[in-house]
C-alpha cells in the first residue's frame, strides 16, 4: 500500500491488460485540497492543510505536499502545524465540495447509469454494459480521468478489477492521478503480498489482532485455518475476510442508498461543564438534524446523542419515539431527556445528536390534529433560511452573538481520505 503521500504508487498504463474486469472505483485525489487549489491556483504545489486554525480542531484533509511531512486527516491541528510549520491552513468550504462532487458524479453518469457513490469524493461504477459504446474498462477509466481533469480541473485515481474489494484496493495503490488494472486471472497474485491492513473493511483493531498472531499478509489469511480466523475475528467476520482473501466478493454496484441516519456533532473550542450550555447546544444540533430530515423527506423513529468528555471517554444514549418526527424541537426534547440520564463526570469536549431508523415522511397514520403545528412554523422559517443561506448559517435567536460554540463546522458524512 502507498504511504498516502503518493511516494510508493503502483499504476497501469493505457492499453495494459484489463481482462475479466467490469468494476471501477474512482477516487478524487486529496479532494478538499484539490478544490482549494481550483478556487485559488496560487496554492498549487504547496502544503495545504484543510481545517480550522484553532488548536482544538482536527485536520479534514491535506494536500500530498503536506502529507509528506506526516500530516493526516483526523490529526489534531496543533500536531499538523508542528509537523508542517510551512503548511497553509485553508478553512473547509463544504458547499463548494458538494458543488464539485455533483459535477464529477454527473460525468460518471455519462459512462454508465450504474454508479454507487461511497462518499462525496469516491464512487463505484459497473461498466459491464458500457463496452460497446466506450470500450474496455481500462479505456473507460482513461476517458473518465481525462474528462474529470478537463471539465472539472481536478484529478482522480481509478482502480479497475473484477470485484469491488479489489477495485477499491487498486485505486488506493495508484494514487495520486493514476489507474491500476487487476485482470481477473491475476486477482490472487495481486492480493497475496498485500498487508491485511489494505483489505477494505478490515479496520485497525482487526488488523492488529491478525498481526499479533502472525497473520500479516492476505496470503497469510489464505493459509490460516478458518477456525483460527474465527477465534481472532469472530465467525462472521472470519468467514468474510477469508472470502475476500480468496478474491470472492459478490457485492454488486447499488445505485440507490437509503440514508440510515442523519446527525451532527461539534467539538468545543474549550471544554464545557455548564449543563445549560450543553442543553442549548443540543437544541442547535437538533435544529440542524431536523433541517436535513425535512430536506430528505424522511422522519426519525429513534434519537441518539453522543457525549465525549475531556479525557476522551465517550457515552452514547438513544431512545425510540412514540411517533416518528422531523420536528427540530421534538428531536431536541428527546436529546435533552437522554442527556439528563448522564452523569457529567468531567467537562465535555464534544456533543452530538443523531436521528436513526429513518422512514419516508407521512408513513405513519395521521393524527386528527397536529400538536407540533407551532413548532412546524418555526421549522418552516429555519428551512427557508437554510435554503437561502445554507444550514450552517441558520440559528435561533438564543444563539446570536455566540462565538465560542465550537472549533470548526463539521460536514455530515463527507469523507476525504484520498
């Protein structure tokens, strides 16, 4: 696997063997940093660190120039600045990321309708039905990369393989601005020497558990008895990892995903011990969750909160509602009830609200009257303001003048590992 800074990339050239492949994994290169350069070309070739400059914030992404100093996503900003003091800090611009992402996804749709976005900056494509029009999977990968760079102005990397798992691994290995073909017949040879840490879906803890038992490569996984894998990972994951190690991955490209949950969380600039302040934050976050629920046309049956203390102890609580809702105040009431069950053992570093068990709006029986009619009028005003100015700009009067709420806005489900 590459180190993440592009220094050990592996790649294919146009015309290389792509026999038996049909799945592409397309991943934008350092997407947030690339958009920053797109908007300010003077940043090109410089070590860019995306995130708020406050010491308590974390790095959202970094250019490859900054990664060569050891800067990584999710790293505390203070640590990133120490590693790369010459780094240029650029505040996130989530509305721009969404705009550029839409442009890229529209390009993918020109080549095949079978597009499965994984996050704002990556997607799987099934091009098995596009050969007659566009050529082989390798040729389609070349065309996509050229089109994205020409029309959008950023680069992407593409893994081409017979399965989603291998295509995802291949796109990582060829970053940045490359493509890697893994012919179906060469799948086992490609997988064998790779670290277990490179397997898509095998997290750090599972990888460490495998390595502690001498299972360091995918070839080692294949040589390990199933019973031994089960003892390390559990029966379900042990069986799954063994299948992937043998190149077996039956997952298909799924074009539509029902969002399973919608949430927002904030990291405070200074730890907060005041319960009323925290209850106020829960209302603000609940409003933001409600805006997104209504925009998506869904309601939530379960509300959850997350509280992280200054020693990084993290507690979560959830409750199922009598009736599904998309009303901000109802979400806030549930979140505050959950919060009341917690002991504030230390000052709070982070707090979050999440709506779960989503269902289409109006799916439940309608009441003869609406107890939330007044609150819905408030929500209508919030929705209107969010549409005009963006949800991050929306707040209730109680929050006006607050400048110390949190270190940096965090966009929901925006993933930028490339």
